[in-house]
C-alpha cells in the first residue's frame, strides 16, 4: 500500500470522481493517508459519507456532479491540483450506457480538468480496452482513452486486470452463487486467462502516479504476480470457502444465449457483452513489462490473491468465519481431547 508522508501535503487537492465505488474507497484511504485534501465527486454525495472517517477533520469533502454534465464538473474541479477518474460500469442500464459513461463521460472529465488548470489526471480504464475488442465494453474503454488523451495530453491511463478485494464483483459473485447452486458455469470451458490484481495495489499505484513526476502520457497495465485461468480461479475460490461444486463447461454461444434475458435484471450476474469479454485473455502485455509500465515498474510488489482473498471470502464457508474454529474442535475431538486446553 502506498504510504507517502503527510508533511507539507495538506494544501494539495485531489478530486476523485467515482470515489465511493470499489476502487475509489481504497484510493481515498491511500490518498488521505498521504495527506491529500480530497474531494469526492459523485452523483449522490449522501451515499458516499461512509468515507468521511478515512481522513482527518475537514480533509474529505463531498461534491455533487455528473460526468454527463460538463458545467457541474467544471465547478467541482475548480482549484484541484489533480483528478482521478474512476467512473465505470460493467453493464448498461437506462441512460448509463458505455457510450455515455466510458466515452463521452471520460472526455467530459478530461476537458473539464484541462479547463480547470489541473496539473495531473489519472484515468482508470481496464486491461480489456481495445478498439478491436469483441465486447462493447472493451471498445468503449478504448475510445474513452483516446478522447481523454486528446483532451488532456499528459493524462496517465491505468488499465487494471480483474480487481479483487473485499467488495469485488468477481470472486464474491461466484462464491455467493455456491449458496444456492450445485453447479458453477465454466464459460468457454474456463480457459480464459486473468491476472487478478489486489485493489490495495491499484490504490497504491494511483497514489504513486499522483505523487511522482515522469509518468505523464503513459499507459500502465496492472496485474497481480500470477496468471490464472477461469477454471483455476473458481477452483481456488471453492477451496477457500470449503465447498464442493460441479464446474460445468459452457460453450460461449450457449452462455450468450443464457445471458440474454439476464441483462434485463437489475444487478444482472451476466450479460451477453460480458460473455464476449471472456473470449479474450485479460493479462498484462509483454510490451508493458518490457517498458516497466506495470506495478513492478512503479516499485510496487503486488500481493498474490492467496494472501488477500481468504480473509474476505471466509463468510461464504458453511459456517462462515467460524468454519476454521469448528474444524479445529473436530480435529481435537478426533484426537481424544475434550477441546479445552488439550
């Protein structure tokens, strides 16, 4: 975790757009610890007040603005030294489309930041950003990056792989499915490769990119220390939560067909576009490694998922966080002890 010192830092203002989200709350914690004065800019500030205890008195402020409203952003960013844009969606719903959020929204943030005289802009995209992606999500992320760099030439782009952590919507989703389903789907056979990255390491990278010079205009690809297939990740998750479930290979075509009606459900677990995303590996490129545009290149030693995932997936075990205690008691009883001081 980035732990830059606080001395002489309390006059610097960073505006975090989408700070109440998954990555945002960890970035806020890291930047507050580093001494930045923080503005959380979001559509519903009242839903972000839980972040207040992460900073000292008066260190964190909340401002209402919308990435689709340039005027509100210009007012919110006035006087900021740096901006971090974390706004993103995994599925489209109503006015929240990939085009509106990832493309036009990202461009609006970059233009507003440039007009406000902001010195640094960190735009968080995704490792799947590619104009040739089979998924609309990946194509919209790529177009958003292009427009950000056109509007704010020195913007730093951050592309994380699948981000894991206490509030993630990946391992938590499949672990939750085990509560009611005896089967978990291996979409495309489970061969897609991922390089899951711990959310705390992503937050640390954001902190360093704001703190240090020399990163302007670069694209950083953030992945963890190991590459896992989809099957391996589900097997690991099941071992952590101590449950057995059938892993059923599902062809991409069948998965897309099954996902079509799901996309209309609020908080849909799977959409056809997400199935298309799984057709392409989500790992750090060899070019990024060679050019040191990675966590390691920033001097951050990434945490492996074995070190962080068990802590937050324990609640999905048959007896929740008490599973280990029950197993220990059972083992003690098996040795003939009474479970007390034995």
